């Protein structure tokens, strides 16, 4: 069957695979949407301020 060092290598592989899987889930469900929504909110605020400044000039 497995020798002890092969068993440790297999456990290390499974650990790294699991960490990568959960990191990808975390990034796709929280970090990336947070970043995109935040960028859109900031762009909307800048667009609204620009529009307000142009209205005050006219």
C-alpha cells in the first residue's frame, strides 16, 4: 500500500487542493463582487459630482 512518506505527500496534496478550492470559492463569491460593486459606486459618485459641477457652471 502506501509508505509513510507517500502518505504524508498525499495528505499535503489534499490539503493544498482543499485550500485552493476554498480560496477560489471565497474570491468568486465575496472579494471580486465587492471590488466590482465598490468600483461602480465610486464611478457613479464621480459621474454625479461631474454632472453637478457642470450644472452649476451653466
